[in-house]
């Protein structure tokens, strides 16, 4: 520490300047280092110069400037430490100390800056992955809407076709002109409706449909085959009529299909119970699995299956719940209205 009582005016001045310069070290690291150097040569600015060199390593990316600053620090510190002629071993120790004080602060500053860069990169990666997941979820929802719209088209077109046929019969066998005119109008409206439905399906296919959407869609009668093909020990207690609306039947099938897929991925060998029943005007389906009985397979998964199921249930006016069960199990609960009410949530 500087002996103020025995210090010259020059030493006091350069020491005060070195200490005051540290206030500017984050905004002007190069200038701060330059202002601390004179005090180092007087032996009073070791700490200030080291802090300034640390900040230089943290704030600048110019390698030549960092090396130059380290060399100046080494020369200044060597002159302060070595002083008068000494023994060789003392000189070696002094040079080692000078190297430590020249390279140590710079290295620590570089490490701090590298860590800050890594933190920023990790934050960017997390934000990027979050955006990717959001976009993937949006794609999954869009595709599920397209599939559901295609299924609704199949059902609605069938019903509208029947109406058109019946209207055609009334038109042919009508007792008076007014009755035949009403039947003709109904038939024409049915034709227009079918054309609009087909155009809508074509648009949906062009915006991301797949061949899967034009394939025959499964219903409740296909559940036994689905369970048998899963290879899981599954108890099935589904007591639902096959007269349920087709979109509801397909939603139940997809629910069981996704649940069994998740069990195979995350709880291989687990026992599964699938139950379904009518409760008033609601269809209630549960899929519950126990703990895994084999080593979990690290299979890739998008994590979008449940998102699609939830969207499908919501579009049908229902709701999907999922969560862990005691004993390392997991449960899925699906609730749908018997009568199809698109977009109307179940209370």
C-alpha cells in the first residue's frame, strides 16, 4: 500500500487518477487501462491495473489489444517487483508473479465473457426451440382440424345426399306443383351444399392434407383389433353403442390409439385398462396404465399426439385430461357430448 506521507505529488496524482478511472471501466475499458498504467510503475496501482485488465478481457474482442495490454502489465509489474538487482531465483519468482498478474486478470475476464456469451446462446437456443415447438404444435392443430373437417364432410355429405334423394322422390311423386317446387328447392340446396363441402375439402388437402385423410377412417368396431395389435396386456370394458356419431367414434378410436402408443413408448410392459360408458348425454372414456415392467425405450416422439387429441375433443365440444397416477401410472380421460356440437366446450 502506498505510504501517503512519503509519497510525492506525482505518485499521489497518478494513484488518484487510477482509482477514479475504474468508474469508467465498463464503458471505456481501453482508456481506463491506459489511465491505470502510470500508477503501476510507481507501485501504487497493482489492484487498479489488474481490475482494468480484467475488464479489458471481458469487454473487448480485439486479441492484439489484449496481448498488448498484458505485455504492458507484465513490464510494469516486473519493474515494480524486481526492482534493484537480486539473486537469480528471486528474479525468477518475481517474473512468475508478474506473469500471473499480467495473464491472470485477462484470462478471468475472457472466461467471464465466454460464460456470458454461452448464456446468451443458450437463451437463444431455448427461444428458438420454444418457437419450433409452438410452430410444430400449430401444424399439428392445423392438420387435426383438416382431418376432422374431412371426416365431417364424409358424414355430412352422406346425410345431405339422403336428403337430396328423398327430396327428389317427393319432387317426382308430389301431389301439387307447390309441393314439388319445395322439394326441387330442397334438392337444389343439397346439391349446392355438397359442392361447397367438396371445395372446402380440396382447400384443406392443398393446405397440408395427407393420404391418411382420404383413407377409410376407424370406428368403435375397430377397437378390438387395435388393442390386439398393440401387444399390451389390456383390459377392455367399453360399453358404447355403435350408433354414436361417426366423428365421436373416430375420436374415441384415436384416443385409445394414442394412449396405447404412449404406453408402449413410456411404460413398456405396463398393464392397461380401457373403459368407456355413456353418462347422460356424455361419452366418458378412460385409459389408465400401471408402472412400466420393462426398460423404457428411448423412442423419438414429437409430443404432439395429446395436443391433437385435445384439439379434436375441443372441436367436438368435449375435453381431454391427462396426468400421473399413484404407483408410477398414468391416466387419460376423454369426455365428449353424444350429439356433435362443434366448438362448444363441455362445462
